[in-house]
């Protein structure tokens, strides 16, 4: 085994064998999928939510957020804003959202819609928390340096605040997928994120579990022993992580490890 990469391959076990590895009870989250509609790539959000609703049987709650009116206007003369202006903007946005839902899922889809005033990342994550949502679907959004500097990347901020996994979709989102990479730190949160992608897999899909870690890299023997001990623990960590994933029978699971200077494996996937 090279010091930089380690791979193994398994296929999903038979049902009886899988039952021995799975937790005693697995409760399906029945809350609605929250579709955050807004931003430059929101046109991909509703189709993605429609697909997920089809394969998971979860309902969909389409959410849009509008920024509140500023409390201060930096002009010499005060700007007079009619009291009903905010509600009119909200109603217009709600009508637009309903049209988008009807065009995507049909007038009889039963999807709920809501338009709230506030910061988009906070609004979406608060709704997901209140509704017990299993997943938030959002557009990928912009990645300009100025947005990151000013903390304007809505999707990134939502990921940090969300009570559930966030699926960021772009124009090229086209499930089901034949090959998927799942990055994991072996935590319960990463297991929930991994399970969120399972409905997007096609029959016979190939799933790559990847764990990236930074070895200590010191020459002293005690530090080298710590690196070696952690590396030796990885096969068992991968085995336990695979055991809690409820993947369809026949799906191939591959796992590997890459150090900070060995990311070729990730790029190839």
C-alpha cells in the first residue's frame, strides 16, 4: 500500500447480511424537501426537487426570501415608501413562485409555497428546521471573491447553518447518476449527507467514498507512529461507515484515502 492512497471495493451485501450491519431501526424523515428558489441558478432547483419528490415520496415546500427594506436611506431628503410596498412585493414574489411550481410540477402537485422576508440563508434553514426537512435544495450560486469576502455566498452560509444536508444544484444537474463521490470524515453528519445522495443513484451505480486527511509529517518517531496508527484505523472506519449506508443492492462501493498532496484520485472521479 502506498503512503498516499489506499482503495478497496465492495458491493452491497444481500438483504440478510445487510440487516446484521444496519442499525436496529432506521426512521425515514417524512418532512418536506425544502426547495430554495432565488438567485442566478434557481431554475435548476424546482426540477431537482421534483425528481427527488418522485423517488423519495416526500412532499416539497418551495421557499423564496426577499430582503427587508433598509431602515436608513443615505440621501439628503427622506425617501417616502408606502406602508403597503413590502406586502405588495411579497405578494408579487409569491405569485411568481406559484407559477414556477405549476410549470414544473403541475397545478395539482400539492406543493406548498411560502415567501418570507429576511436573509435568504437564514430564512431557508429556519424553515427546514421548523418543518423537519430531510434535505434542502438550492442553486450553486456565485463564487466571486467579493461575495466570499463579504459573506454573500448564500448557499455556503446555508450549508453552515442547515439542520439537514444541502444539495447544491447547477444547470448541468441531470440525475440519476452512474458515478458519485462522497467525501466523509466518518461523522454522523457526513453519513446523513451521504444518505441524501442515495436516491439519486441509478441501478448499478458506482459510489466512491473518499477521506482526505493531513498527516502530521514530522520525522520524530512518536509523530510517525501517530500517522501510522491513524492510517491503519482507516479500513475499519470505512467498513463501519459503509455499514450504516442503506444503499440499493448491486451498487458498487469503493473507498480510498488521500493525503493533502495526493488528490489525483479525487480529480479522476
